[in-house]
C-alpha cells in the first residue's frame, strides 16, 4: 500500500494533468457577490454551508460582500471578502 501511495505521489508531482485528475481542483461558486447555484449544487454545497463558513471566517453572512468563495480540494469552503471602499 505504501508503494502504491509513493507511485501515485510521484506521478502527481511530475504531471499537473494527473495531479488534477487524482486530487481534483477547487470549485468556484461565488464571484463578486454573485453566486453560481449550479456549481454549488454540483459540489453539494448548500446556502447554509456557505453562510456558516462566512460567519465563522468573515463575521457576516451577506453574500453580496463576497469577493469569491471556493470549495477547496480538501473539502473546506474558502470565502473571501471584497475590499472595503475608501
């Protein structure tokens, strides 16, 4: 089993295509306050999941104040806020 893991890791290090195929990549489901409901549905992310992470990481749950939101490769949701206007 350890040998198989080593071989897969080596292949991923040497090939971006194989790394993306094996490990996947992040899924964007919000940009500049606009939600992509199709991407959310495909990623099995609910509005409550997003709101929970926004409250935890950003201190609010107003999606209009999102710069972007991603489903990371490890399964976590990564919201980021828009820059404040000066």
